[in-house]
C-alpha cells in the first residue's frame, strides 16, 4: 500500500483520518495528500496523480476524480480531525483566525466562480487615492487555528481547518445565498462544538467580520477581537434596575473613539508584542457597550496612538471585557499570519491552481456568447469545487504537523544557507524548508523500499539458480 512509502509520523497522522472515508476513499485520500505535497509548480490534478503513481499507486485516474466529485465523505469531518491533531500544540486559550481569499480562475464553465474584490491587486495611485481591483474566480472563507512556534516565542502559524465557498447572490438561488459574515459565523459555531469544554476560543478577524452578523451569533464561551470604527456608537453600562418599569438595555451615549483620542491626559504608555517585536504605544481603554453590533454584551474598547505620530489613531474591540488591553492588541496582530498562510498555500501548494468542477455542453450545442457563466441554479461540479481547493490547506497542516514532530531545524537551516549564500542571517526554517524536508524523507523511504525489493528479487533469482544447479 502507499502508506509503506510514507514516513511513520506522517503515516500515523494520515491514519487518524481513516474513519472519515470508506476503505477505497481512504486510499485515494492518501494518494492525493502525498501527491499534493510532492508536486512542484502548478498543482493540476493530473500532476498530483503522476506524483502518486511515482510512489506506486496503481488506481485509475478517473477513480480519483470520482472521489472528489461523488465520494461519500464530508470536508467538515476532515477539518474536525485536523482540530484534534492541533490541540496538543495549543494552550488553554485557542486563537482562531477568520478571513477570505480570492482564488483566481479562468473559464466560464467552472462552478461557483464570480467577480470578487482582489485585495492583492488593489493599491494606491500617485495621488494617494485607493485603486480597487477585481478578479474572476472563487472566494473562500477560511477559519484557521493559530499554532505557536516552539523555537521562536511570539511567532506562530495559521493552520486552516474549515472552509466555505462564497457564492454571489446573482449566481445562486436566493434560498442558498449567504453572506461571507454568515459563513464565518457558521464556521465559528462549528469550531466551538469541536473544542473540549476546558478550552476557551478567541476569534480574530478584520473589519469585514467585526460586525453585527458575527458578534451577535457568537456561541457561549467564544470571544471576538477586531478593529473598531472611529465613529462607532458607544454606550455606557446600564444602571442597576430599580424595580420600576422595563430594565434598561444600555446606558447613556458616550463619546466615540475619535473624540476620546482627542483627550490628551487619558493616554497610558504600554509596550505590546506585535508582529514578533516589542512596540511602544500610547493606549487608552474603556469598558462599555457597542450596542449596534454587540448588543447588551459588555466589550473592551482599546484605542492606540503612535507616540511619534507616524501612524494614525486606531481602535479595537474585544467581546471579553476582562482582557488586558495589551493582550487585545497582541491577539489581533496574529490575524496577519493568515495572510501569510494564503500566500504560502498559493505559491507552494497551488491553492488556486486546480481547474476542477466544470461542466460541458452537449455535443452539437453552441456556446451562448451573451451569458458568461452557467445558469445560477445549476449544480454541475459543486462537490468537486468544494472539495478540491481545501486539499491544499490539509496538505499545509499535515506538513507543519510532521515537521513539529520530526523536523531537524539546524540541518534544514544549514542546508538553506548552503543553497543561498546571500541569506546567511537565516535562523529559522520557512514553510518551504519544511516541505522540502518532508519531500526528501518521502523520496528516501521510497528509494529504500525499491532497493529492498530489488535485493529480494535478486536473492530469489540466486536461490532459483542454486536449486537448478543442485538438481
């Protein structure tokens, strides 16, 4: 079986996914994961299949396509197993990161495609005005877990575990349409059910997800950290109920963060660990109600200002009013690691490369030039699209888990310095170094197995020749 060519630590991780699949489906899953990790360049499914066949996998390529399009397995159950594998590397406070990313596609017959905002291509012109770019493809809402780095304090990785494909309202039935924030709220609720009761979940997201849809749908024991608009409507805590009439839901209206920042004597100098380094900031904190979005749940508002006035004033909000202001800033700064993960998944693992999940016209029918995509209510290729791209995130998680258990940091850093003499200040391995180490181990194990098999074949030939001579 293909598992004999895989390192023992990776093989043990893959076997934990066995209850999620049927027996043939599990073999296809192992082949896809090993081929996905070993493939270089563009990760078309055919190239992934070739890498799996190079390791001795003999199934027909059509069976792997059927595994993605019609297999009896659920992507959320695979994400649940990933969560259980990552829990030993995290503490009592589990930090989750939520964001969406655009996977550019070409072709009008791929399911779920549309025109979305392209944050990577959006920029500023010479006059300082914002230039917004759009791209055609898939938009994935992703929920990742922040795993701390054992050899570098304050750093970590964002490991994606749960995925949802966002579809535009014009390209799907009205009953199936859900906003990105609704998909994010669904993923947060699903992750909360997968965690044990002794772990507390804190979710960090950008301004698009720090809104009423997400904050008011948070399960019990789940908190959110995100940016706060400078003109947010803040209210004081309600006064104690006197027993006459309906209890108050909110107190009197307070000054917004922009007005609070104009007060010169309300600042406190604090040192926060942001993005891997210590930063000195002027911090102002309040416990109040952000009633339009968070309702009657008390929140902590943190306002920051650069002492040298090099950056603009910013405000942040945490639904846990007991959090320290410095911890709020540190938790929100971890959100950037998810952007780094998106980059590594696209460049190293081909997150946006597979062109799977398209439909074909019947023979003899001509293309409709007025319509640039399939019918909004069509479901051709839905399962294939929903299952193919997240395999890059699963491969990312398996590579990182294997390296945390079996990786040799000194050896890989020395190899990277040898290959790049101009990069002598490198002291920690990157994800590319981790993946290269895993690929070398898989090839080394496969080569040893081939040599062992060749020796057995030679021994059989020698024994047969000896028997012929003895006869």
